[in-house]
C-alpha cells in the first residue's frame, strides 16, 4: 500500500529482479513504463581469488541470516542423506534461529560436518576456501550472498525463488541426478 501511495510522486521505481518487477505489475504499484529492473551488484576482483584444491571433503559455503526466510534445516537434511558424506558445510551468519539450527544439526549427527561460524568480516576469504555455495530460502529479492559467491568463482546451488533465477541458471538436471557427490534435495 505504501509503495502504491508514493508511486505517483516518482518518475521511476527500481526493482532488483524480474520477479519483483512482475510482482509490481501484478499489484499495480505503478504504470508499466515507470518500473525498471536494476540488479544488485558487488565489487568483484578482476580475477577470482585462488581457491584450495578439492580435498577428501568438499566444502559448501552458505552466507545467511539464521532466520526466515532462510531454510538451513532443509540444507542440513540434505547433507544428512546417504551419499552426501563427502560434503561439509560452513555457515556464515547469525540470527535468532541459531539454537534451533544447532539442535537440528546435532540431532542429525552433523556436528563434525557443519560449522556455524557466526558473522565474519572475512567472508570473501572464507568463500575462497569452499568448493560450492548453497542458499536454501523460501523467498528472496536478489541476494547479495549469491553475488558474493559468484564473485568468488563458486558454483551455486540455490532454491528457485524470487530473483534467484536472474542469477542462477537451471542446470537442466532433474532432482534425481547427482552433482559432484551432492544429491539434489528432491531425490527419493
């Protein structure tokens, strides 16, 4: 309602993703000609940082606030599935759901494979020590965390919600396929 109320006072409204643009059209926030998409961005190094060679365990990085809409319990459930033993996760971020996420991790027996590292000032360096990046979330605009992972040269595993499809192209693999040892979330 507030966006619709101030729209007549603006020349243009910027949406951060195609999804947000569609929502603005559907909700009649402003005339079509006044809505534009300008994606978020991050400074990327001219050359992605050097990453460590893959080891015995593959490292999945995740930068997220430990609260909805992020869904770290689904990520933990996926890591606990048979066939995913080679993967460990490093989660960067804090939030009110941390105690529940820690309990779920411990209940699944993942304490030795999932580190909740809290807020970090060195996320780019941490991502350089990962093999892939994952963001499981219920909704998003256009997440900076995925942009930062891409700037680090990491492949991204993410839910197809909000503006994420503007950043991450579908692989064309179905949910039963295996990608470098990490089974898709929908696998039976």
